[in-house]
């Protein structure tokens, strides 16, 4: 499938969500382009995960619309939205092999059932897991388990992949490996990804654009370079630049970009 980088794949308009008397998301408006890697960056409690759960259909917004490819999916069930989600805790079946974990969702879809194992093997091969097909999750490292979780999502060929802090539970070494893996996977699969994180370095390394969220409000949505060089307000400057200034040299080396 040809990826059109300027094509709008997702449009969110006037999205609001409250829990009790607390406003969690406040009039969010943004778009995502096909093939884009968008990070939603912010501290705990800012509404990141709630946004992700609304996009996939696990939570319902109070008001607002979600368009995917121009179609209103705001009220559709999760399996109807053509999105996939990767959770922080992997959510693999402990009694199943790697191959069985990846093929499981495919075997529950009539259009993919007959090809489930073939698709699963091909997907695992593309992310370098062919030699782990018959292992159970407990026999894998944390990084390998996360790659299996990503492969399981990729195998269903979603239009958009949502990632809820997928590498935050890994140790430092595996996190660095997985950051590179995610960029490689996105390139190989031409995937559109929305990535939730509270880590500035992860967002700047991985993203085409970054949405900085605070208390349910978008403070800035822009490229990493523009956010670093032209923060929209004092909050963005403190939250992003004060942290990254100390690691500027290493960030430039890892991204290959002069911020």
C-alpha cells in the first residue's frame, strides 16, 4: 500500500472528557498524517492514556468527533475502528507460544483465519523474531516480549497503531534497543503510530511531531526542532527544554539532527 505523507488519516475535533466533576480532556483538536509518528508527551495525569483509550474505543468521549480516513468512527466498537493498541504490560497469553500469540487475533477474523499462521510468521520474521516462534513469553526478555506484542498488533494490518508507554517498563539498555526497533518497525511497515510517553528523550528521538499535553489541554503540537527552538510558552520551555538542555549533545548524536 502506498503511503501518502500529506494524506490526513485521523482528525480529532472538539474532544472533551470528564470523570465526575474533573475535566480530563478539554476541547482537543488535532490531525495525524498517514505514515506519521506522533508522540503525546506529558506528565502523569495529563490525559494521555484517556485520549488513547477514547481513540481506540475503550472509553467514550463526552463530546467531539473522531474521523479516520474521513469516516466518523466516534461511536464504533474498538474492533471496527481499524486501529491496534500496544500496552505497557505486553498483555501476552502466558500459555501460548510466540507464534500462537501473534496469530490468535487473526484466527478470530474470518477474512484472515486461513492465513493466520503464515501472516504471523511473516510479521515475526520482519521484526527479527523467527528464531523465537515456539518459545513462551516467560522464556523471552522484556524487550523480546514487547516486540511480540507489537508484532501481534502489526499482523492485523491496522490503519493506526496506538502505543501506551510501551517501553517504560524496560531497563535502560532494552529501552535504548526498543527505541531503535520502533523506528525500524515503523519504516518497514510504513505504519502510522501514536505514541504515549512521559519521557522527553523518547518523544524527541522517535517523533515526526510531538503533542505536549497538560491537564487535558494541548500546549504545543509541532516538530521536535520547532518545540525545542520555539517553545509556545513558559510551560513548554520548562517541561521540554530545561530537561533536554543537559542532554543536548547526546540527543543530537542519536537523532542525527541539530535541534
